[in-house]
């Protein structure tokens, strides 16, 4: 699998928020950056503040918004892929080491996004990343969002999930609904 699209501008525009709202079927909340974009420019992943405007702690920094990607990942979750991956973490020390490094990267990125958002420390989620990292796999959507935001080679199980869904969706091919931009 080749690298996702070239580096993009993470700046959030009103158009981005409109598109994300259409993707999610609800208004976007506390978006700090567009962490990954489709080859057409639409958001794929948003970086969300670690403390929402309501005061709620929010550990999922990299939130997958694109419904085609989300559906493909949901199918894998429905098949129980997380359980097999969690078992492999207990058996493969190199995979476990790389997954722990992904966890540390996620925490560092959450800190960076929190500073950009001005949310300050969020002690309720200190040391807790998302998706089950670093010892299990709980949510493939988080891992894929992390892989798309960070690039290949950072989150091994997110990368693996992207490879598994590559017949349904790939970062090199647009699967966006034109209505998102027209609305």
C-alpha cells in the first residue's frame, strides 16, 4: 500500500465543518485541525480537542469522519477483527512494542492538539490514549484515524486495517459524496 496523499493544510474552514457535519449527520464539535484529507480535499479525519466545549474529557483525538471508510472499518469490527489483533499483541512482542510506541505518539499528539485548542491539562484521561492502546484493540476506527493522520508506519494495526479495507476504500481514491460540498 502506498502513502496517503501529500501533506495537507490542517486549517479548519467553514466548508470543512459543513462537510464534516454532512459526513457525521450532526454538527462537528470542537474540531481543532483537519488531520487527514481525501485526495479531493474533503476531511477524512478531524483532530478534536481533548476537552470538549461542554467540559467533557474526550480521549479520541483523531476522529474518523468519512462514512465510506467508517463503514468499511465497521464491517471488520462486526467480524471480530479486534479480538484477533488483541490476541496477536500477546503473542508478538515486536508488534506489541510498535503498538505501545503508537500509543505514546497518540498521547503526544493529544497534548499538541490540546495546546492548540487551549484546553489545558485533562487529568481524567492522562496516560489513556484511545482504541484500547497500548494493550488491546477496542476500536479500529480510532486506529485507522490515527494511521491516516500520522501516516503509515506509526500505528501498525491501523495500517493493517487500512490494508485490509483497501478493496473497499483507499486513500488514493476519492469516495466522497459531491452533495457534501454543494450543501
